[in-house]
């Protein structure tokens, strides 16, 4: 309702509500006057909540029943898993929604109310009044008087949490030791990731960054072509970047003094925050920036984190030259690559 303010210097005084605001005469609903109709409505609402529980359980069953592997189950040319997971979860939510609407339309209190506007900072009396109104609303909802509706709703909401728990399984198991080793090994050539060209130091200029991979993913003539999901996963883990800096700018730890070649260093391409690929390189500052969450690593200082949410430095691959003058790995990474995870030692460079 509006307030009157006839004199600018006077306090605002609430206006009295209109005697007839133009609302039609209130008519009771069938469920307000017929207890039998109210019971039927209560059973309808409880049935909808019960159906929601059934569909939520069917979601869980569908998750485990339908195959999504190399030969997936299909329905009408569509993946059966996607069809049933989407349908069951959608129907579970729909039944709860329809049930809540039916509850409010047929069983909750059906009276018009009017309240005055009040200042944003309510006095304690208004707060107490609001709590009293909340209690009245709970009473009007009938949740205390209708245990069938209340219990079926609580059951449906509880069961609806199961699909969320089951779907978390798609995050996969913790990586365990899978990130502790890659395909890099002593003597393996570092090659460009586009065409597999081996790299010599004189092919890189100071300030340059090159995206690279191990040579094993670029078989020579006569060798079998590598393919498959596991190969792609191994290739992603082994992805690296090469950067060349002036040797005087590099501050290696005692262990890493011989890990570079003429100012060329090699680091994992995978951010240690959540695993995004990195290649945003600032030549002057020697900083590598992750485009996802702005974690920043100083490659002149052993890949140390200088900004952002990453908790660990960027793993470095030790380099050397082979007999033909090409860049090769001295060994595999000496620490896990990729994002941080619970089982990983969280100590950083000392």
C-alpha cells in the first residue's frame, strides 16, 4: 500500500487500506469445504511425490544398466543411456514441481492478505511479526496436519539426491599413480606437436615458445600408427612446451642446474590447478599464463607459481642433446604432471 506525505517535514504515516480494492468476492475451493476432496487432493500430491522417487531410482538403475562403451545401447538411433537418464531425471523433477503446485493450489491456505510498506531497517516488533507470519504460513500450508504430503515430499527430496550421487561417479576415480608417469624416457626426442619435426637448439630463438610432444607419437615410415583413447590420454599427459631464455636469466635449483640446454627449458603444458593447457608466454618477464584461471608461472625460476589458484609449480622435463644434436629427454618427469589432487604431495619447491 502507498503512504501519504502531505507535508515534507512530517513523518510518513501509513494510509489505511482500501475498503474495496476491487478484488472479486472470495469463493471457497472444493477442498476447503469437502474433506473428501481434500483427502483426494492429498493422495494426488503424495502420488506425484512418490512417482518422483520412482523416477529418481530409475535414473540410478539406467546409469548402470545401459552400456556406453565402444558398442553402446541405443533407442531409436540415440544413446539409450542419455535418453533414459535425461527422461528419468526430468520426470522426477517434473513430478515434484507438479505436486508442489497442486499442494499450494488445493491444500494450502487460500486467503488474500494486505501489508503496509515499511522501511528497509525494520524495528524489532516487525521482525517478531515476520516470524509470527512465517509460523502462520507453515500452519496454513498444512504440513503439520497432513503427514502424508509432508512425508512423501521429504522422501521424494531424499531419493532425488541419489541421481546426483550416482552421477558423481562420472567424475571418475582419483588418478592414483596414473599421473606419476608419462611416456617420456631417457633419449626420447622432443618434436614439434604439429608435424613431429625433431628440434635442435639452433632452431629456437631467445624468447620463443614451441609446443612439443615426445617422438613416440609420430612413428617413422613403416611403423604402425598409434591410435585409441588410451593413446590420446598418454599424449595429453606428455604434452610439453619448450622456451628459450638467456642463460643468465635462469635461476635453477641445485638439482636442476643441468636440466636445460643453452637456455632452452622444457615444462609440462598442463596447468597444476585443474589441468588446462598453457601456452600464453610473456617473453620479457618469462611468465607463462594459464588462460582458464590466470595462474601464472615463472619459467626462469623453475616454473614457480607467482599468481593465481595453482598450488604447485609447473613440472619440468630434464633435457640433453643426443649424438646428432637433437633435444631429447634425460628421463621421465620426476614428479606427477597435471592438476593437483588429494593423494598428491602438496609440498612445493623449497
